[in-house]
C-alpha cells in the first residue's frame, strides 16, 4: 500500500514518535523510510550581513569582511550539517533495528517550503509529521511549519502525530471523523455502519505484540484490525432532523414529563457545524 514513507525530523518528542510510527507501518507494508531534515544556512548568512554595520572599525575593511563571512559561512554550514546528521541518525538506528531500507535527505532552505517542494516533487506515498516541533508554542494544537506543509501537499497521504505516547494497545483500531465522539460506543458503531466499506476500509496489520493475543496454539505474534470509519467526502456530520423539528420534539417531550434528555457530544458538535454544513440547517 505504501512503498515510501517520508518523515521530516527535528529531534522533538513528536518527531521521534513520528519515526517510531513510520517504522511500525513500514514493517507492515514493506515500505522504504525516507528521513529528512531542513537547515537554514542561507538565513544565518543573511542575518550576519545585517549585523556587519555594527562590527568594530577594524572589521569594516572589505577583505577582512570577506574573510569573516567565509569563516562564518563555514562554521554555520558545518554546524547545521552536524545537527542534521544527528537527527537523521535516530531514523537510521530505528530502521536498522527493524531491518528496513532507509534514505537520508539533508535539505537547505525555508523549512515548510522545502519540505512541501520535496514531497510534491518526489510523490512519497505517505508523509508522517509531528504536529509540533522543537519550537512549539505552549498550548498550540499544530505548529506553523506542519500546517503550511499540510496545506501545500497535493497527492501524498498525510499522517500528523499529535499524541507522543507510544501506540502499543488496540487489537481493533477505528478511525473516526471529528464529529464522532470516540468515547461513545453507539456513535462509533454508527460511523462504522454508515461510513465504512469493508473491502476498501478494513485492513489486518500483522506483526503485533501478542501481549493480549490468543493464548492457545503456537503463535509468535498477533495482529490488529484497522477500520477507516471516517467521512470520505464533504457531508453533514450526522443525519438528524432540522433544528425546528428537534426543538419542537424537545418541548413535547418536556410537556409529557418524560425522563430528562442528556445530549451526546456528537449531537452538540453537529449544532456547532451548521454554519459549515448548510445542508444540516
């Protein structure tokens, strides 16, 4: 399914979890991992030139300035390359442990722009990125670089890592859209029934730890059942009556003295989505 899995890295917790997730998926699909890191040597060169006016008088000679520029460029470029290599070494280590093919890519330029260009040019099958990086702002949901890359990638599948905790459990894993409350079993079954085509949206992933697997017979490992129960096209989140009918039903319900109604999270979410989905009104 995925021949190449592309993972930009920056040694953050989200990045390292992206690598671990990518390695796991590569083992399942027999994929090659492509690890990349972008460094901005030219940006540092530009900043140095902006500060030249503030250098002491003896450094204003053109020849001396040129010598200082060369020293600065050499130190910055070499330093950033060393940092890039150290980040990619983590990918190397994980791939070697799993006996997976690995390609290292050291790129120079503006982070999100270079990543988007590299992904669109090479057409990687799957891109896995951390939602946040080393420069994460407190309480941010998604970093600016990741958001910009997601907006510009045209054909590759994208997997954004939000949770840095390892995904060790889950014999049956169900992916749902944002209008489905993952803690509501009824909503999950509804989503599976109406949004899943088993022939396209169900996959059995082998090579899972047998911690909670069958205990009978000689089995070295277990497997997981993956179900894609997400929306596949723009559509109203849930097929409920319009607000007018719902309010009228609520009024009659209260007049009859029936048990109190406790709205579920996905119903409340639907109401908040009416502006986005006119068909819900």
